[in-house]
């Protein structure tokens, strides 16, 4: 849990939580007992004095207060913004503690460097020739002064004078040759065609692989790394960071331009989710609450039975806007249903909140994510201040399916594909028809056979 100041984002989250709490008619103590949280902790959430580091407590709080689907989404959206604001403040505090170098007083001009320490900038051959000529003339005048009739006994170092003149002429010739070469290089760079790199000053050049347009592949790869394939860059034009104004070209942005949070085991309500486990009832742990489902599934080797709800939250980075073009379903493997036992999570049953945004029928030949009735389809836009949460419900009635999602995105002239899976592994959903089924009723101490209806 992270402590947050009374900022705008935390206050807006707290205002919504307080509204839900007052409407429920329950005290902080009663809510805390049901949520396994202290009353003081809930009080701090509703006052904006603290923002939880994880959304699960607020999700259970909103459901217990019988929030509507729209209110549940709004609670999640406000928590994302408040949590992001808290992290930004943490980064800012860390930077201040690190100690930045004191800025120079703008009212006191910096001391100019000594004339002898000022570097000579070889801007043009004419400048070099003028400087060398002046030095030659000064040398000649000094030597002629030494050779005046007032000092008849002084030696006449004419060989040294000739050596200096020869060296000066050589320096001028080298400078002129260098100027000619630089001029040829500049002319060649200016004549390069549009879209072709002419030296490092034009910025990084994308490799041929990165320049290809991304095409979603139904490959069975189980890699958990996001796939972001940038599209070819447009014709380069004048920009504030171009070499034309004397500044180095700014590096082109790389990587996926948004943050992603995936909940592989979101539930419709505390009674809805069932799992297939290859164990006898006495070897299966009691069912978990929703936030502990991933750990329980991993420990029991469980597979979602009949349907699986995946919740994906995407939030942009920085000020750039990202357009989410489409959502695709990729099937890695399909087979006969697992011959395992069916176990239900019937703990704390109550009025669940149904929030089915996109529906996926895994029994189809080419499964697709279809927007639920009343829900608009893709595309969507996201930014740092305007995240989106997508809830995908995938179901099967007669198969064992391993699958994952792909999100097509674009930002400016970049585009790519982002893979959504279960921490590097595909999601897995299997039908449970005809399998032995067990429930864990409230107050029970062991599994009992499922009673239909």
C-alpha cells in the first residue's frame, strides 16, 4: 500500500468510494470484516489519505457495496489514475533527493574565457587564411624591427623567416583542401533522395525487418514478450531537432507506447467461476477469493472450466495518443476436453456484477472477439490520462483450447502488435461437460458433490 497526498486524482477516487459506502448503509467495521481489512484502512481509502497498490481490495469493496457495472469501471479507471499520480510523485521525490546541480544565477553573467583559451573555430578557409596572414605580417614586422639600422650588430635570421613563411603557406593549402572536401560531402548529402539516410545526422535508420508492416500470425508461439513491429517511417521533413538548426536529431521513439495490466482470472462473481483439477477432492485446497485465484490455480494445476474472463487495462505513456485498431484471438492448440474433476468457487455468493465487454466463442473455427450488445467495437484511443479496460469472456462447450489475444496499435507513424497472455503462457480453457463436479459451500470444511439447480 502506498501513502498518497490529498491530490486531485486520489480525492476523486475517494469521493466515489465514499458515495458507494454511504449508499450501502454499512459501517467501516462491517465492511472491514467482510473484506478482511481494518476499518481504519477503509477509512483512509474513502478519505483519500491512501491509495492501495493493488486494485483487488477496491474491486471487492465496490462489489460488496453493490456498484453498478458502470460504477465498477469508473472505480477502476480512477484507481489507475490515482496510482499513476502516486508513482509520478515518488519518482519526483527520488530525483530531488538525489541532489541536482544548482542552476546558475540568471542575473550574473558567466565569466568570459581568456582569449588564449578560446578555441579557434575553423568556420571557413577565408577565416583561416586571414588569421595566418595576420600572424605572418606580425612575424615580419617583428623581424624587420630587429633588423633596423639602430642595431647594426643584430643578426639577420632570414633562414628562419623563410621557414615560417613556408610553414604558413602549407597550413593555408591544407585548410583549402579540407574546405573543398567538406563542400563536396555537403553537396552529396543534399542531393540524397527523400527517405534515404545521408549520414548519422538524419537520425536512426530502421532495419528491413522493422520496416515491414506488422501482420498478425496465427503462430503457436507461447512467448510472453510483447510483439511491437514499427511501421516504415514517413518522409523526413524539417523539424526542431533536425540538423538544419544546428541541433542533433532527436532519437525516434521505440517500444510499445503504453502500459498493460492483465488479470488472467477475473470472475463475474464469487460463485460463477469453476476449475478443472486432476486431483481427488481431499487433495484440493479450499477455493480462493478472486485476488488469490492465480496462486491457487498455479498450485493446483487448475484449468478454467467452460469459460474464462480476462481483464486487460491499457494506459498510454506520456502525452502521445495511441489508437487501438483491433483485438484478435489466436488459438495455439485445441483438443478433447480434459478428463478432470470440476470444482466450483462458491464462496461468499451474492449479487454479482456482470460486465461482459467482448465475447469469444472458442468452439468456432476462427474465434473472434465480438463486442457485447450495447458495447462499441474497436478502434479505441488511450493516453496517460485516459486509460481503457477491456473484459474478454472466452467460453467453450466441447474443447480444450490454449489461446491468447493480440492488440493492434498505432501512434503517429509507428504501429505494431501487442500480445496479451498469462505471464508468457497462453490462456487455457476446457469444457467440463460430463465430468464429476464438486462445490465448497459457505461454512463447509470439505468439498461436497455438486447439486444441480
